[in-house]
C-alpha cells in the first residue's frame, strides 16, 4: 500500500467558491495547498472522524468531518479513484469511507440537523443541501420563520444571499422552536458583532489602500477600520499574510496586510491593506485587559503596557492576534543600498521588494507574486530610453506583470538575485551559454544586433530620401526657371516698379512649362520608388511527374488500421481518431512495429530508385533543349553575316524590300497609322522568314550607308 496519495486539480469548497489546488494524503494527515493563494490547510490524521464519498457537480467529492466540528469538502475526483481512497482510509486512518448520495427529488419539506459548523437539510436519510454556518453573516427571526443572510462571494458571478426556513409551531411549553433554531445558527455563525470594548485603539493612521485616515480598533476576533466615510470589519480569519517593508528613503515603513476574501468599497475590491508609518513616531500602549488575561491569551507575546515605535506596536499586536509570521525583505540590496527597487507598474510609480519567497510591489496597485507560481522572468530593453530596463514576470496561469523604468544600475543586483533563487530566465539563451552581467548589458546598445532598431533606421533613411527628393524637386524647378542670360530681360522682378509690364502670354507659357516639369518630376519619383522595391520571388511549382515521398512506418500502419479503429469506435471524430491511433501505436510491441519499419524501408528504397531515374531523365531532356537553342542561334548568326553584293544589288534589294509585301499584310486602307505599320513589319519578319532569306535584303542602316557612298 502506498504511503502517500496525491491528487492534482482538486477543488476545495470554501464559502461557496471552488478553489483549485493540490491534495496530498499521508499517514500523518491530509494537506491541501491552494494554487491561487498558496494557503495550506493541514488536517491531522487523528482529527478526522468521518469520511463521505458522494457524487457532485464536478464528478465525485470527498467530505471530511473533524472532532472540533469543522467540515472540509474536496471535489474533482474520478469514480475510479474511490477504491484507492477507501483502502487508504482503512489502512492509515481506520475509517470506513461511506458512500452517500444527495437527494434530488426536489422536495422542500424535511428536517434540519446541526452537526458541528454545518446545517444539513435532509429528506429521510439523504441530505438535500448543506450550509456551512461560517458563511452566515446575519440571522433574523419572525413568526414561525428564520432568515439566514450570507457573506457575499466576490469570485462567483452569482451568490446566494438569503435563505428562509419555515419552522412549524410545537405543543411543548417553554420551548420556542424559532428561537432554538436561531441560537443554533448564531452559536456557529460568522456574525461580526462589535460588542464589548476593544483591546486597543490606534488613532488616525495613514492608510494608502483604501486611501484615507482611519482609526483601527483591535477586537479579539476582528479588526475594525473606522474612517470619516467608510467602516470595515475584517475578521482575522481572512488575513493571509503580514509584511513589514522599509521605504527607500529609510524614514518610513509600510505595513501590508494581505486579505482573502478582500474588503469592498462599492465595486472596488481591496486585496491588500497598506498602512504607512513614520519611523520617528512613537506611542505608549495599554491593553484593555488585566495582566492575567494578557498572559493567558498571548503567552508572553504581548504585555499590558508597551511602548515603542508606532509601526512596531501595530505589527506586534497584529502578529499576536492573527497568529501569522511577519514577512520582511531578505538579504537583497539594490545599487543604492536599499532593499527595494524603484520602478513603474501600469501607470503608477512604486517600489518592488524582492523577498525570500516572492516579489511584492507597493503600492498602486499592490501585487504579490510567489516564486512557486512564476513560470519565467524576462529582462527587456526599456521602450523610451536606454538608461532603464523592464523586468517582466509571467506566472504559470499565463498572467504577465511588467515592471518598467528600472534604473540600469540595478540590473546586476536583480539578475544575481533571480539567478540565486533559480528562477527560469527567458532571455538567458542556452543553459550553458551566456551569463549576462551588468557590463554586458550596459554595452548592449552598441554591441548587440537589434532588429527593431535596424528597421527604424531603414525607415528613417527612406523618409530622408523622400524629403530630399521633394526638396530637390522644388530646387530644380527654381533653377530651371531662372536663366540669367535669357529671361532676365523678359521677366520683371517682383519688387521692380515696372513689374506689371511683363506680358500675360509669357506668364501663361511659364505656367504651362512649370506644370510639365512637375509632371515629369512626379513620374521620375514614381519610377525611382518602383526601382527601389525588391523583386518578388516566384516560387517554383511542384513537378507533378516527380515521384512522391515515401510514408513513415506509423503512417503506413495508420492507413491500414484506420477502418478498424472506426469500426471499433463508431462515430469517432478525426482528432479523436488520431489521438486513439497514437495511443495504440505507442502501446504496440517492438516486434509488431518492426514489420511496418521494414515496409517503410522498402518504400524508401523504391523512392530513391525512382528519384534517380527521374533526375536522369530530366537532365537528358534539359541537354536536348540546350542543343536545340544553340542550333537556332547559329542559323540566325549565319543569316545576319551574309555579305552585300555591290551598290547595284543594294539598290535593287532595297527596291525589292520596299515593294515586297506578304499577302496577309496587304491592307486596302492606305491611311493606317505608323504604329500599325511597325506592328505589321514585326509580324512579317517572324512569319515570312524563308522569303526574306531568298531575297536577303540588307538593313536600313546598310542601305543608307550604301546610298551615301
């Protein structure tokens, strides 16, 4: 029997929401770690009193009851895992894992049972629904009626707000069933009531989120923030972590309280409560308890009378009441000696603190990222200036955080810290490759190739050339229109007294000339742009006569087995068929695969043989084509090199060439354009090649030179 059992993608039901996480069962107990918050629930093996297996919306679920009345629910199991869990419970916890299904009759009349912190509404022996009483925020009574109100769930789109129970009257004297029902609920409900005196009060503390000044009243079970506009009651059970962070100026301190679920102000959710203190501010504090109560409750962590810095007193009291450790920055030190880095996140500037197990950014908006949820980090070049860089973090859930405008001097320290924590660095290159240092990063602007920078330079050059072309155009126009030797006498200057003496006809001519010049320049520029464009590469088409590539062993097997898989799994889709085939092939024995490997090898040999024959045939055909072309060229060269036969033959041949016309080129229309004549001449030279060979007329240039002689 296995010592431990582990289940991934298990959902824990907490306050009506399903939290994804990881469940581990061992001899010592049961541990569930929340993937979102990192919170760990630990149940000792001796505390578990009952285990129930039942069918739920997300498959099957496990319900655990403990001695102190707590109920834990985990969903997302498969039906086949019941036997494994049942055997584990019998062996290590000595408990029988019972199967109990929910009632789905739809009846609304039954009995209510209170067991620990759970209200169960049953019909017969089967439960219909269960309500954790810790979710109840208010309980009110009426005549034969009890109304339960619940805490709002921020993560759920739809939340249960209210449930009403009708309680019938009984004949028993002295017992009111409605009041008895309400008392059972209130004894276990998470109803925050500010009754009694506060343990201590801190006045007018500066709060960054939510912004304002608040009085903080410390009660035994909750924290009360009282401001001018808003009041918040924060149960200590919702506090996840406490952080005490020194400001970069070394004169102030941040005290950060992480909350889940968050506090609300309208539609705004505050997952972090951030208080800002001055180091110079001191306080003397007296707890509203006697010394015996203080000693009994806090076991020496607090005393009745305390004094010191205000931030120390607040953090000390919160640590004792919440019973959680306070996280402080580790041994990281930036370039300036501070334990944080100045940067920007989204639109606001703030401080990034590298911690021993994560990063926290304060203050707007606050962000806490644990190392175990980081997929990789990335060091990127600053977008606006080379004096800074960006630090990017991507989580395993795909969320990306970009902290920008970090000073370049911080690069070395931050890189060494990330490297020491063994975080995956995306742009590090190969594992055995580059180890970037501060100096390399400082010189990266000059040494390393930047594709984006090169592209921007090219675009800048093109813009400059276009600008120069336009300026050259305007300059050439003025130069051409200004000819001192010719136009100085005709065109009058603008500032001369006889400027109006120049004739309107000259102005019209100059305007027309300028328009012509502009059109010519535009055409020239368009031509230059076309010449600058890169020629489009035309892909060679695939030869249909070429032999096809051979298939792999897997593809040969798949083609042969496809119909069989379809018959075994009727209605299977193409993608599912591919997956199923992959699984079958993976599980196939080596001997069976060898048969298909041999077939694939034979197909490959046949392909190579066919390819050699194809390439050999193609080479011979190309040689024949080349020899034909050479012969044609030789014939044409001989035709051109025929010698002339004297001036008389030249003149007679010229007359023959002028008088000779092929039948198909004789036109009845004598008024055809010169363009049509030139086209007809080209056709004549192509179609009546033999007739021209017989007459062998010389070219027009030769006839012209002969006549000149």
